[in-house]
């Protein structure tokens, strides 16, 4: 029943190629944050510094992603990916060199800023390819669901992989693997021109997608959700360390993403009768309820179970958010529009990582989870309060057709 809707999704020239390249190229999105935290906290013994450098990387990504998305819409994916990927590889190597040689702290922030600024929103580019192939059809809902599941597979395997590499092999090994995945996946995607959306040399009127009220609302919601993700990542690493299970931090984060992966497979297989707007609001409500218990847990094994449960609502929230964006944004602005969602999450992750580091040092990990819950509550209030802006024109939803 769950697998049925996914049958035939990958039939067609070039589809398997861009899906695989996008998957590999996106691996660093779950590896960079924890890899930077593990490396810098290990070298400086400061969670605050580690969180601040990770936050710097995410802030610069958040600022730059819509700009690179605009370049992609205008010039085409292949012409933008290559120079950005090379620049990103150089910047990440510089960050590791600065950390390894104990250079002044400001060099960590400078190189982290360049890493974020040169990072591409490959998820937006892959979803834009799906929209180009299946826009307006039921397959697009399933494709977006698959991409959210792929994201969660990345978030299940990435943290565990980078943690094992950093703790059991070498402090730098996780980031080296992340660099290799980014460069290989990006270049492979750039070579596949047949499936990329056509470039839009002449922009349509209307300016940036962020000026669309519905996109502005979604961006605010995902800013708060990003703060949840960023704070939970850092606080969970500290929680594991506090309870003598530092090496298990990647597993705990994998549990959080694993719940989302399971729910995403189920969510994408359903032929939903309720509107995208209602699905979005209900997913937000489920997320805040699921997050409540983690503030009161003091055992790593119990935490793994409840992080898994808390993750159930992540994929449905992301799937409906990207589907709403696809319906609200003109086709010529699609990559930039989706990049605004990604950049809001990235900016929120930066805030969450910074605040999570400060609060963990000041009050301990369990108390710091209160910040994560508060951010989830803000997302619910904003999402429900502004849900009227997400009403779509009367037309068959991809999920219904």
C-alpha cells in the first residue's frame, strides 16, 4: 500500500541520474553542522564557540541561498553549480586547516562564512526538476514526498556517519567525507542538463518570491522550525556527552530523523482529501505535541525513543510546505521560491545552534530543550494565525488529482 504510489516514479530518461546525484550532493547538509561542532568543541572545549561557528555557516547560507537560486533560475543549474561547488570545497578545506593549526578564532568564523555562502540548495534544484517534469500532476506530490524521505535518510545516516568518522577515525574525517560528497554530487548533477528546468533570461514581473504573502508566512514558520532543528542537533550532542554517551549523539539525531523518514513514506503514499493548508496546520500541531516530552528525559536510551516519536511530524510539514510553495510561486521563480524556504530553515538553524550552545552551557542540555519547544510553539502560532494566506485558487491539488 505504501510502496504502490512510488512505482513508476523514476521511469523516464535522466530521472534516476538526477535523483542519485542530488542525494549524494545533499549529504553534507546533515554532516556539516555536527561535523563542525565535533571538531571545534573537541579542539577548543567550548560548546559556545562550536555552536557560533556552525551558526555563522548557516547564517551565510541563509543569506546567500535565495541569491544563488535566482542565478539558477536565470542562467540554468549547470552554469551555477560548478563554480559554487569548487568554491565550497576550497572554503571547507580552509576551515579544517584553520582549526587544525590553531589559527585565531576569527579565521574559523571567516572560513565558516565562506562555506555557508558557497553552499547550494540542491534540494530546491532537485525539486525544481521534479516540478518541471510533473508540475500539476499527482506524481508531483509523491515526488516531493520521496524527496522529503530522501532528506530524512540523509539526516539519519549523515550524523551517525560523521560522528563515527570524527570519534573513531579522525576528527577531520567526517568533514572530508562531506566535502567529497558535495563535490561529487554537485558536479554529477551539473552534467545532467536534459532534466534541468529551462533558464529564464527575462524575469517575469513581480520581484522576489518573498514578496508573495503566502511565501513570507511559510518563511516565518520555517525560520522557527529551523531554530528547533538547529537547537535540537547541538543540544542532543551535549545531552549525550553529559550522560557519558558522546559517541551515541549521531544515533540520537538519527532517531529524530528516522521518525520523519517513516512518516514521510506513509504521508507520500496517501491520496489526501483535505487541503494542503489543513495538512500543513495539522502537521505543525503534531510537531509541537511530539516535542514536549524531551525536556523531561534524563536517559539516553529513553531519549532515543522520544526523539523518534518527535520526528514523525517533520516530513509532513516539509512536504506540504514545498507543495504550497510550488503552487504559490510563478514557474520562472520556482528555484528561488523554494530556496527561500530552505534559507529560512538555514537561518533558523543558525539561531538555534547559537542559542542552543549558550543555553546548554548556562543551564544544561535538558533545560536547553525548552528553547526548542518554545520555537515549535511559535511556528504553530504563526502558521495557524496566518493560514488564510495559504488558501490556493480553486484548482485540483496534485495530491487529489
